[in-house]
C-alpha cells in the first residue's frame, strides 16, 4: 500500500511566490531572481513530501500564474495577438522575453487584452481560458515538465510529472474570435493527443516512470458525455511504444460507470477517483466489477477542506476497495492547492478547534498513515491510528441554541413587492455610474490596519486615519463624476475575512494563505460553529461616508453563499443550514444599515455560480437554498431601498434565471474579459432587472480607452434597456493602484456621458 497526493500549494508558506512575482512585475528584481525563488519553492515542496514519507511525489505542479496557461504555452496554443514564442535557450534576455509574454497572456498589456479568466470548476481558484481555432497547430513548444522532473531528479527525488489532461484542456477552452459557428475545440483532440504522446516519450527518455494526466472534466455532465473521445485519447496515449505509466486522475466528483468502463478498456495503468466529493464512486467501481489489473488511486483525504480526516471512516471506505483493483494507492481527493500549507504556522488557534484541523503538510501525514494502516500490522502504526481517533473531538460544543431557535421561528421569507420599489419607477439617472466597492489598498492603509491589530495604534487614531481615507475616496469619486458612491472599504483586509472576524462561529488564521489567481492570495476563514452577529459590522463606516456627500453611498456586505464558498466550512451539518445562519446575521446588518439612512445596499454573491454543482441533477436543490439564503438576508428592507448584488468571474449563462430569482434590484457582473457574452444570455432569458455588466477588466493593469468602454456599453444596450443598465468595472479595485484606477474610472464616466448624450439625441 503506497501513498501520494495529486498536487501541493505552490505559493510557499509565507507567499514567497506572490512577493517574487510582484517584485519582478515592478522591476525590482530580474528574471533570474524570480526563477531562483521558483526553484527553491519546488525543492521545498518535494522535500516536504519526502520528509512525510510519501511514496509517490508529484512534480510539474508549480506555476508562476496558472497551470492551464502553462499547458497552453507548452503546446503552443497561444493566440496570435501575443506574438511568437521567443527563440533562444531560455536564459538572459530570452528568458525575460519568455516571462514577458507569459505574464502578458495572464495580465494583458497596454495594447493586448489578456486571456479570459474564470473559476476552476466549483472552486475559488481562477484559471486562464485557452482560445483555440481550426487554425491552432499544436507542437511541443516548452520543456517545463521535463525541466522540473530533472530538477527533482538532481536532488535525488523521483517524481511523477502532472499535466492537465487533453480532454479537460479542450473542453475548458473556448473558440477564438472568428471561429466558425458550431466549431468546438474538441475537434482538435487527435492532434493534441499526438503532441501529448511526444511529451510522454521525452519524459520516458529522461527516466520518468509515471505521469499523471488530470481529467476533472469527467466529474461534469459535459465530460461524462464524451466517453468515446476519452477512450480514443487514452487508447492512443496508452498504446505509445515508449512512455511512463499513466495515471488518469479525476476529482471534484464521481465520473460514472460509462467513463470507468471506457478507461478500463484503455491501456492506462492507474485511475484516480475522488471518494470525498464523490463517495458514490465506490459503488460505481463495484458496478463495473472493479478495475481488473489496474491500480486505483483512492482519494480519501479531503484536498479542499481543512478538517482532519476521520481515520475510522477513511479506513472503512478503503477496505472494500482492496478487492476492486490490482493495487490501491491512498491519496488526497484532489490537489492540495486549495488548502493552506502548514497548520504548524498557526500559534493562536483555540486548541479545541486546532485539534480538528489539517492543512496540506498534515494531510501528507494522513495519507501516509492510512497507507501504512492498510499495509502494515505493527504496534507503532496501531498506536498512531488510536491516537488519531482519540484526538478528534465532538463538535457539540460549537452549537448555539438561540441561533437555531430563531431560525426555526422565522418561517417563510416573503418576496419584496417589485411594483413598489424605487428602482422600478420615478426619475433617475440614465446609465448610472458606480463601482463594485473597494478602492486601492495602499501600503499606508495596510500598515495602519497592521499597527492597529498589533496594538501599536489606538482605536481613536485608527478611526481617524480610516475616516481620512474615506474622505479622500469620496472626494475623488465626486471629482470623477460617479453617481452612486462607495466608501472604499479601507478597513477591510478581505471581503470575507472582515466579516468572519466579527461573527461568532468563525476563526481566522495567521498564515492560512491559499492562491486565488496569479499572485492573489486569500486567507479563508474557518467556519466551525453556529453563526451569530454580536454587534453591527459596517454601519458606522457607511454612515460616516454618507455624511461626507449629498450623493448616495452604498452599504457593502458579502452575501451568505460567498461567505460559505470562500471559507472552510464545518462538515457536520448540511451546507444549506449553515447558509441560513449566515443569512440571518446579515439580515440584522441590512436592517441596521437601512435604519441608518443607507438607501443602496450591496450584498455581494460573487460565488453564486462557483458553488453550482457540476452535475445538472444536483443544481436545483443548491439554487433553492442559495436563493433562499440571499432573500433571507435582503428581503427585510423597504421599497425605497435599492438592493444590489455582485458576481465575478463565472459562466453565467446557466444561471440567469437564478440571478433574477435572487430578487435584487441591480446585479453587477463580470463581462469585460468574456467580451460581453453575458449580454446575449440576458437577451435570450428576457432579464428584467437592473444589470451592470462590467465594462472593463480590473484584473489587468491596462487602462481601457473611452472608446473601448463606449463600445462595451453600446453592446450591452442591445439586450438591456437604458433605464436598467448600470455602468461599473467588473470587480472591486483593491488590488489596483490609483495610477490605473483614476484614469480608468474617468474614461468610464466619459464613455457613459457620450452614450447618454447619444441616447438623448435619439429620444
């Protein structure tokens, strides 16, 4: 019995990768400096695996920005606008040119829009969407998997290179602009498989004994419908004369008997299954009479949450699998990319909560222990198993009877009367301009929060500095000419963590960083118990901001679904029950904001689409409780209060109806990188509420021109009447600098002015 993991965090225990990338982008360090940091981070990860006693160690799980982008570059699947790959040996000026092209694909430049970005399945990780066309010609254009394998080999560590599988890569890609109607990237499968085969040959020649091809698309309906292509691809790869052993790794859910049967018929040696997100995979295995002479990589340690593995339950799950494959390898359910690096860095956690936790480093220990438990019958292993069982406390002490009683008494939440709302009638600005919420968080703001947290700054001085920042942000917005203002959120470190620090039932970490996209890292709070609001959380800041202007100011909250999606959530009760607890706390906050005179209240549900189940059969049940939680939080306000919500990087076409069912007056959404594709979805669905499709991409440092934003607005007007169209960026501005934000917002306001004038002229 052996142990492994699908992948590991790549940012470093103290976000070393983030700091190195941002230093390089700012011109403070060289390409060689950045590569040196990356080499150290890869080495440290492999050493962690070796120290834990993991038998099979993955490589090529590192990325400077995104592993899907790496795959596109590896096979030269790069749109023409980014130019050809630099020629040379990848050192000196050539290496700098390689990195410049790489980061332009990810972040864009002044004259080159980046690749579209969206969520990686139902996680909060964002990947860059490949753009393919019938003219795409794959070739092996890089050496990254080989180079990283050789780096590990030079350290005396044998590894298993990991790649995005060909089916997943093509089904996650999108047709490039100009591709024929009805053309699908999947039509390139045979060509891509041929190049994968070439890479497998090179890895085998270098000495690699195994390779892992990730096919999480098989957990979706779309992937399950492509079993013929799946079998064709892996029959071809498995039939290569010289190659490593192939693991087809699947995760984020079960893959169904048809896909299992298809993979079983191919020559691949190993199949990985997620038995945490898809526990029914065990029954599916039995239904196809097991894997025969293939190895099962059994994902029984949760790779997406921080709760300690119930060893007894995991062993009970593993036991029946032993007769269904030639060998069983104990693994994580998916890559550990989605959890923090090391629990040992957390020194302030309540011992009762800490005893229930395991981060990436501890999960390596768990897979090793489970592997030993099934393959060894020695006293030391038995003692470790007994200790693990005894250390898992019961969660009963984390329950609050008052919260539960209040929810039980609440009953059905009524829908607000649309006909009475301020947003539905009366005179108001055509194409009102606003922002999503946050403004740039300067080094001075972060220093102020840090000093206050450390006790070096009094409450009075902290409040004075935050108010001064709010004054500045309000004055800037008035000068730019925005219609509905925000206070800028200088007091907030993160849109979820800020609320978690003020709600009962949550704890936050010191170094529990997780990559969201590129250099953007977040510290998801840990929701361990019943949720309650001891006191108002945002009211004082909103009221102060409103006192500084005659224009309306939005109160800003994070919605219940997003708080759940971007936290590590308790697993001892249904997610729907936890969502209602969070919504009840937010309902109290919304009521207090309205009583204080705030007439625009934004409750962000950026993650509504993110949590949508991968299988159609599970979606309605999810949407029912997600929509119910949002309504619970927002339905208590009167007709004169405008409820806003915001959603970011996701494919929205599937849930337009659900967005309307939220019953918000205005919904702002990402639309810039996806070239206003949402507009067509809205038009087809007959959407009837206020909508703010983001008119420029804040995740890129480039400043859009007035003409570019004007074109986006005119595109949106094809589907949205002018009296319901709002003008805003596609997300909050906290990660950008004022040198980018101010000109972009001025261009946005000018574009709206031009379109308004044109509409007025046309009557």
